[in-house]
C-alpha cells in the first residue's frame, strides 16, 4: 500500500527536532519523493475518489468486502471462496509479520484503517481485537457503504468511517495503537508526508503496518528505472490514478529519518502471484462483464491495464511489499 527511485543520502539534524506532526524528512540527493505540485495532487485525489466511487460496487459484487490482494501458498484453493480466504490470510499474515499481539493486555484497543475501502479490514480488526476502529477514504461511496455494512453487522458502536485525506488525517497526535494501511500507499503523491502522518497519529510504541505496491530496488549503478520500465508504470498510473512509484528502500529511508523503531520489510510478490490472473478471469465472466460495463469508463480503463500489472510482476519490476515499524516512546 519501498535503493529507491533514486539514491538518497539522508541528512539527520542533531539539533532539537520539531514534533512528528510538523517534521519533514530531510533528504539530500537527486530527487525527493514528493513528485507533483499541489494542483496535480488535488487532481489525483479527485481521480481516486471518483474511481472508487464507480468501481467499489463491482468489486464487492465479485470479490466481497476485502479490496486487496490475497496471500497464497501451495495449498491455496483457486476457487472464488479460496481467493477470499487468501484475502483474509493477507490480513492475518500482516499482523503476524508486525508482531501485533493477541494477548488481551497487549492487543490494540484503538486502530485507524487508512484507505479503508468498504471497511473489510476495519470490521475484521474490530471483531478480532474488540477494538475501536476508525476508517478513512477519499470515496464518499465507500465511506457510506462501509458504515452501512458495519451497522448490518452490529458494529456501529465499534467502527466508524469518514471521508478524509491520508495526508491530512483528522485525528489527534498519538491516538492509535495500530495504524493500518492495506494497499493505499501506492496512491499517495507524497510518501514522506504519508509516513509522517501515520507516525503522527500512532501512539507511543504503537505499530504501523504499510502493505503496498512498489517498484524494484535500484541497482547501485542505476540512477533511475529503465525507460521501458518507466513507460509500463506510467500506463498503470494513468488508469489507477497513481503518482510515480517508489521502492521498498525509499520507505526504509523515510522510516529511518523519522527515527521509527523495529523497521522490517518483506517482499511478498510471490505470495500474491495468483491474484491478478484471478481478477482478470472473474472480469471475463458474464457477471463480471455486465457489472464492469455498468460501472463506468474509469473502471473499464482500470480493467484494461490489469494485464500490465501481471507483466510488471513477471518482469520483477512491481513488488508487493510490507513495511512495519513502531513509534518510539
């Protein structure tokens, strides 16, 4: 939801630092991770909101409430039920990798789901930990549907959703024991601000989990991706309303600059390999095609570039990455 687009040298100030809510990552190097001017960022935000307003109903109809990849192993079923089970396993594997405890006195009590979709992860985490969960999304359609589903499951007292920007979260500093971002980081035009906001709202010793799409790490001899790789990613960006991509190494640089602790990352690309072929197969069914045509042109454009996601994974260009860390006391 990640070496980088470029090679970075982080400048750590040894003077008195401002709080995380006002701190920016200090970076010396060829390029920052904040790629676009404010007008372009606003255009991306609008495109994301409209894309998910249109496409979320189709996704729920075919795939259910979890709007993210599945986590597969050799024994995973390739039936629709098996794919949905793999999506639940993705949630559990992310929690396991981050070391989030199930012990009653140590489990998270307050959770934020950043880029919550229709609230699948939010409701799952609320039930698993008996926690209070707040979800944010740019899509009004998603926020309403997520709240309706919470009410249908008698979770309205535990889970709430609102339209909000992940880069300007409407929450106080240090509020959440668990900060959860499942496949939303790829939409963030300013990765530094994104991670900084996740850290700001995390409580001291709180856990941050970012699961996201990245591009491959650059080689020591490379200043940027190859032209054909950039071209492929740009095609995906245009249809999925993404800013330019970054690598897992970029996320590690940002986390280090923010002095976050216990930073870990893993490449789960092989674990998600069956997902996109399955999504394409579902789109080619009668139910999928008719639902797709009703969803609108933005959704159709997204469907047309799904083979490019598979190509990117096969070439080793696209990486499915998890990054976890803790906020220091």
